[in-house]
C-alpha cells in the first residue's frame, strides 16, 4: 500500500501572503519523504469538517499548475473537482496544460459536487437531486475524454456538448491523464467509476471499504470492465500522536473539538487501522492531516509508513 497527502487547510504560519510558500514547502516535504500523491481540495470556501468558511482557500487548478512546476516526481490532483465549477471542455484544457507542466504527473479528480452553500455564493448551478448531479458527472467525463483523445472533438451529450473542438497540445499521459472519481454511492457513483473512471476514492471504515469494493466489482462485471484496471484509493481525515496525552493536547490547541470529524490515533492505533485498509485491498491511502499538523505528518512518515509500505 502506498501513501499520499491531501491538503485540507490553507492555514500556514505567517501572513496570508505566505500561503503558497506554505503549501510549496509541504509538497516538497511529501515528495522527499516517499509519498506518491499530493492533492488539494477544489473548493471556493472552507468546508465544515475542516474549519470556518472564512478561512483562506486558494483555487485548486491554478495552485496545482504552480506545484507542477515546483515538484519533479509526486503525482498531483484535486480531491475532487466538482463538475459544475467549470465548463468541462475548459476543464479538459486546464488539466492537459497542468499535465504538460508536470511532465505527466496529474490526475483529474472529479465528483458530482455537494456543498450547496458554496454553489450559492459563487452562482454555480446546483441540482437538488444527487442523481442528476451524478448523470452530469458521467456526461462531463465522456466529453473530457473526447477532448483529450480526438484531433477535433465533437460530443453531443444530454448536458454538455462540443463541436469540432481543438485541444492542442494534448496531454503527456496517453491515452489521457487518469480520472479519479470521488464518492462511494453504490447505485450510481460506483457504476460511473466502472463505466468511465480509472480510480475510485471515498471515506469509510475498512469493513465499509471492503463492501464497496465488492459493489464496484459487480458494476465492473455488468459493464464489461476489468476491475483490476481501477486504482483503489481511500481518504482518511487524521490526527496522529505518540500518546493519548499528546493527542489531547494538540486537539485542544488546534480547536479540533469544534471542527475535526476524523480519527485521532496513536501510532499503534494507526498501524492497526492502516493495516486493515491494506488487507481490504486499498492501494493508495491518502492522508488528510487536520490543519497541516506537522507532528502528525512526521509521525506518519517516520513511524507508520515503514511498517506498511
């Protein structure tokens, strides 16, 4: 099992002008310490499980383009881009450009979207029925693939269309950058993964993850898709500590009682839990460390990963 880092917060030491320096140092640290993945959230405002909506939030794809030029080997992505935030043809162009900047290290993480408050503030179209948002997701992915692979793309979907569209230069990765679909809905989202995705990502206990992989496998069988082609990734919201006392101390300092909804784990607890994810056939565990807690990051790298990688 491999490990990745997700960036859930833009609170770094210094003034707001130092935000990019903070994330640049974090991604370079991750790259130097054997993490294979680094992602940012694609949100316009902070989401409730990580902090207050007024917290700073950089735009995902402009940030990823800068990180692509800053790094050399770690895979980069958004976890995840909402279908409704950008015209999918424009998104195809943006991701292809970041793939070129990174020399073939970008993944398109994409999902149906959910944060209604954010949609309202930015005047994005929001569909109250989750099923319609998922149908739009699949339609958008089909259009994006067409843009990435055809010399001139024409796609007539139910929701999205392009006619004789040129996307040049094409991405470095062939036939196209991998597409990671966020969400674990068993009837529609995992079926969409089987139809048009290259990787799956969701949050859940090891037992739930194992169950959802069985559901995904059945969807693959129904769609004539090779289940082994789909990368299996899981996101975990975490705080880590050497002892229960150190965890309690940092939870107080980081105001975790107010926002944190993930798991606060000692080293032994984390090794046990992550081992269960490994046994459930998770291939990439993406760790979202609450408020960029440096001690948690260092414990993950030095005390936990060596026992499981």
